């Protein structure tokens, strides 16, 4: 029981359940877009999709566990107070949890295919890229010396995850509409998150901890976050146009553009005064901006096709 309690403490610290809201929106957007591109019927969701959400959630849990193994020694030095680094749980505990997460993803993919098929193929692509990320593509020293390339290489996992989700939604069938808008949104929204989570407050900066604020300067990283999320917001509206099949009205710009404006205001404050408070505000606003980018095409999908539960 104590181990379970400590694993819960680790989860709250490193993989909070609140992230499930974002995963739910991402999962539903990807799956419904796959159904939109493979059939003309209204959308039907059921308990199989609930299982799919947990499989998607398990992918992000797996990525976190891979990161915990990859960064263990560095975090032992920089964050000895954390649940893992303080010895309240071990890497062995996380290995077991990671294997359960991988098994769940694989089992769900095989179930979707009724054996080995397209969904399983795309899941294996997600798993393979995740493993390459875990070993830092076998060039860890070079990648860590080139942070922008490091971040971009890791965020390529997002289009792969969305491709897997679209294949789940399409039941392995061919997709009839190009998915570039969704792939682009996933990549650039992911890059926004990567930039934000490693743009520290001035008092948090350490030579041993990677920092985009040191690479670009606080003003530079603020501009980078604004530009990259702006591209994700444009891709979000581009998806809406594909879904609705016409030039979209101004109302569809409101949520992604409002999210972008909130982020611009937040990072502008951070650029002038890079405190811990400002860094945390950036993370909160970027989370809202990403949520708005994914939720807008999701709403368009539901408006266009309707949705029922069975």
C-alpha cells in the first residue's frame, strides 16, 4: 500500500491526472477526424472509445516513464527532493508501470485491427520513435548541445500519435482527406509545450539544467513561443475549413486566437520579468492555448456530423 501511495505521489508530481483533460480532447479530435476522413456517417462513440482514451493516456504515461529513466542521474543532482530521486519509489517500480502501459496500448491496437493491421503498424511507429527518444537517437551529447533540434526531434512523436489515433478512428481504412493540418497542429502545439516547460524563471536557472531561455534569451524564447503557437492556431482553423468545406466565419477564429493572445500577453510579462510565477503563468496559458487549438476542430467535427453514444 505504501508503494501505491508513493506512486500516486509521483503521479501528482510528474504526471498529474489533470492532464487527462488534454488527452481526452486530443484523443477525441484524432479519432473523430479519422472517422470523418474515412466515412460519411454521423459519429458514434461507445465504450471501446473509452478504452481507446486509456490507451492514448498510457502513451503519454510511457513517455514520462522513459523520460524518468533517461534523466534519472541528472534529476538526482538537480531535484533530489522528488519522489523518485528521494527513493520513495524506484526505477524498477516505473519499469513495471511502463510495461503495463505498453501492453495496454498494444492490446488495444490489436483489438482494433482484429489482429495485426494498420492500427498496430502505426502504434509500433509510435513505440519505435518513443524508444529512439529514450536513447536520444544514440547521440545524446550532440542533441543536448543543440536544444532546438533536440526539441523538434522529440515533438515529431505528436504527429505519429495523431496518425495512430486517426487510424483507430478509421478502423484501419484508408483516409480520404490529407491530414497535414492536424499533423502540423500537433507538431507545433507540441513544440510550444516543449519551449514553455524549459523556459525557466531566472532564479531556477542552473548550468546543469537545459534552458531555452539561455539559448534564445528571455525575449527570444517569448517570441518563439508566440510564433510557434500562432502556427498551431492557424493549423487549427485550417482543419475547421477542411471539415466544414467552405471559408469559415470569424467565430471559428475566436477560441484559437484568444488562446494565442493570452499566451502572447503571458510570455511578454515573462520576457520583462522572468520569475517563477511568470514561468508558471506561461505553462497555464500555453495549456489553455493548446486546448483551444485542439477543441476548435473537435467542435467543428461535431457540428458537421453530429455525435451519438451507443
